[in-house]
C-alpha cells in the first residue's frame, strides 16, 4: 500500500507547461465569415507575391546596371589604351 501512495504523489506532482494561443484571439462578435477570411488571406498572399516580384525586379535592374557599368568601364579602358596610338598616328601624319 505504501508503494501505490508514493506513485500517486509522484504522478500528481508533475508540472506540464501550458502555452497560450499563438495569436491573440478575437472576440466572437468581431469574427468574420469563412469567405471573408479566405478573401483576406488571398489578398495577403497576392500582396506578398507583389512585393517579392518588386524585389526581384530591383535586383535584376541593379544587376543589369552593374553589367552595363562594367561593360562601359571595359570600353573606356580599351579606348584609353588606343588613345596614345591615335595621338602618335596623328602626329606622324601631321609631320
């Protein structure tokens, strides 16, 4: 008999954590119909998709501008490398 009492005391002294709801619960008088909820969810998803698309466009535009700047810099380097040759050719033609 003493063993069963000890077991009862151990099992009754267990403490389990209790977590509340992840979001605050709206009062029932402020609830929405399932159709309205689905509509709001769809709108949120579309807004998120739109924001993601805008970010992608910005990144693509930035990458394109970087590529154009890189090409322009390469072209300027080629032109600056040719410039002394052109000035030598011009001076030899003038003399």
